[in-house]
C-alpha cells in the first residue's frame, strides 16, 4: 500500500521531479532518461527505484530495455493538475525547458531511425512481413472477424505497401490509407489496381495525429504497425477520436515475445503486446474489446484484437 508520505518523499528531490515531468510527456527507457537529465544510468536507476517504490511510476522490461511510465490513476491525474498550477522559480523553468528540448531530440532521433529503415526497406516490405507471420492466414482471419458488419468508411493506418487497403477496398464504401513514409506511399500507389484507384485515397500522416475528422471512420485497421509506436496508447486514443459510434478497430500484431533482434535490426519499438495491455488501452480510449484471436505458426504468434467504439451493445467473445 502506497502512502502520501512515500509519494512526497519521492518527489522531494530535483532529479526525481524532473523524471516525473519527463514521464508526463511520454514513456521513456532508463537510458533515455539518463541522457536527458545528464546523469549516469546507475544513478538514474536509483532515483527510478524510489519513484517505483512510491507507486507513482511503473517499470516494464522488454528484452534488455526497461521502459518507465507514470501509473495512470486518480493520484497521477491529481498530481498532474498540481504540477500545472504550482508556481515555479526561474531555475525550475530553465531545467524544464532544457529537458523538453533534449526530449524533443530523442523523439527526433527515434523518428529518424524509423524513417531511415522504412526508406531503405520499402521495396522489400512485403517480403519482410512474410518472414514474421503467415500473411494469408492473418488476412483470412481479419476478413472473418470483420465480416458481420459493413466496413463503411475504412481507415488503413500505416498502410505500407497498401496491401490492407486494397484487400478490403471492395467491401468498403471508401478507403483512406495513411502512412508517414513518402516512399511507402509511392510504392502503395504503384501497387494499387487501377480498378480501385478512385476508391482508395493515400494520405501522408502520423498515427499519433491522424489527418482524419472526428467520428468519420466506420472501420480502422492497424496491421503490423503498432509495434513501431513508442506510445501505443496515444495511437489507439487518436483512432478512437476518428471512429464513429459503434465503429470498429482491428489490430493485427505480435503477441509479447523476446526477440530482441527485431528491435535492433527492424526498428521495432515494442516486442509485441499482451491481451491485458491492449484491453487497458482500448478501455482508456472508450473502446470495448469484443474478440481476440491467436494465430500460431512460424517463429512468432500473431494476435488479432477487435474492438468497438463504446455505445454499441457488446457481447464479449473469449479468445480462440
């Protein structure tokens, strides 16, 4: 049980307060925090242990990396309101702004590494995906999970080569395919059949800030995309923003695994996901998880998570 004394003792150190401000911005690895605050990783780890013991910060290991996030509860929300309104002296303002600048540099480096990877591998993207999962089986399972309701306006997020956009285009009223890589969009346009060219619209955009109007999408897809997100909960929250009431989100991605080389060689920010993670992010975004499927075979297990924007009459379906 965490107490107020534990909480305020943890906050009574300038470095730990800096860490809390950083984690309010985004989830970070221990090494990234050390770079921002300009201290050794062992020293930062000691501060983090105190924050974890206080109950304010949660620690999550993925392979050899340790990620940190603020515990999302009423205590954290109340603390955030306090930090927003409490006065700061000039010295505090200086280090807050300096930390934000270094944090922006970390974000930029993450984005640069991912974009370099996509640009280098654009022509081989379909082949790389086929090494990770049985694509034909995944596509059949996705189609089956979406078959009971018209797709309507379909949003394919992180479209890559445009495979999902063209696969489902005939069953949708219209398709918007979004990707942050111009190289990928050029490739996707080239691969789109001429008969579908008028129905499928390609748009450059980021999955944290989708170039789509609120409540305008009936079906959204994240096919082998979420593991590239440093903040998956933000991606899901923005998808929820654009979903119409009763709109559906289908995520196809890897189950949690320990294949560290996918992070090192293939720019994966996340080594898969657990059902509990996806369900918690869905719930926070106002989406009900209604069906899950596991597709085993090959080196990794592919999971499908289907959710519906709250407001629908939900019948919970257990994992298959």
